């Protein structure tokens, strides 16, 4: 910043070489404000005590802002609702221990204080938290269950997109990513699957299912397709049943960070995904 450094009370050029006896003063500007704007955003609370709360996150909302002036995120709603939230390394993520994609719905843990935050974070780091996702995938996997062990990395050309490496040797810029899946219902052209991420990479479930040839319904970013009621029944609306990935964080199992007792929370399917499930059962069996 111009004028931030003075020598003997006068502005100086970056190339100036100090002399003995010079009085050098540095004017350090204050850090940018980091207070997140509080907003009255509706939150679906599944569980709450003095230490934490559990949300059923809706679609269409990102978890936290990239800067303090950004609004409309889950963090803005949490700041409005609670006077005390745990802090981690990122001031723009108050209380948020883990994230869901913008259009992924379902269960999320939020820490109300610092001790809860670091204790929950440690469980995620040690991979002792068990997460179960509900998804509609395209096609019919040959196996009823399997493990996908394919490292993930950023796509070299497409912004915000990730890709699976496939097979070893593993490139240095790719990170370990492991997903277990289990097929729980089979329909014509589609399956309901339970997905169990063993690591927590960005877009992991979406990329992994696409990598094995069975993208998630509605996930056009990773090869999925949009489907309407008319597509499946021959009548009704031609509007997409869902315009994003049909993926829902159904269940989470962990140890209470303070009381040290086993905990399990489930989030019900949102109405549009329940509608998809109903149509599959009625029109895509056999």
C-alpha cells in the first residue's frame, strides 16, 4: 500500500537503501473484517444440546461464504441463530465441522463451542464417523456392493470439477479417496444405493459413481441425466423431477464429543426425492 512505509517521516520508494540513523515507520493496515453477516435463514434442526446441533440441510444453499460480505449461506443462518459457535482454522466457517455440496441435502453436524469443534474434527480426521448417503444411480451395477478405491484430483481444464485417477501409480496431485456402496433396490434403468464414504474428498461420491459408469440421477456435471415424470410414466409433467444430483446424507454415526456416548441421527428424504422414489416403485419395477 502506497505510503505504508516512511523513512524519517517521508514516503520512500521500494528501492531505497536505509542509512544508519534512519527512522523507519511501518503503517500496518487493520485486517479486513471477518464478521459474517447474520441472516434469518430457516434451519431444520434435528437435534440440539448445549454443545452442538444437527441440521437437515436443504438443497440450493452452500455451507459457508468465501468472504465476510457473502450472504445466503448456511453459516449466515447459524450466526443469526446462535450467539456462540465453535471456531476452526477458517473464520468464515463458524461451527461447521464438515460440509455438504450446495445441492446435496441431509444431515450435518455443527459445533457450538471450540472444544466441541476440535473433538468432532478429530473424529473426522481419524475416520471414525460413519456417514450413509441415499442416492438414485443410473444403470444396473453387476455387483450388489463393492469398494471404489480411486484417488481424486482437480480437473485440468474444467473449473470446480474433479476427476478420478483410476488405477495406480497414483499421481502426486491426486488424493486418496475410498467409497463403499451397496445396492438396496433395483429398478429398470436405475438403482437406489447406499453410499459410505471412507474419505471426505470434494464431490467424492459423485465422481466415484460416475467413474464406474453409474452417475447419480440429475448430476449433469458428472454425466448424469435429467428425468421427468413424463419420461417414466408417459404422462404428466415434462419438467425434471430433480435438477441436481439425487443425493441425500441420510445418516451419521459418531461419538458425542463431550458426553462420549454413541450418537446416530437420520434426516428424512426431501419431498422431491421422495417423489422420485415413489415413481420408481410404481413405474420402473420389473
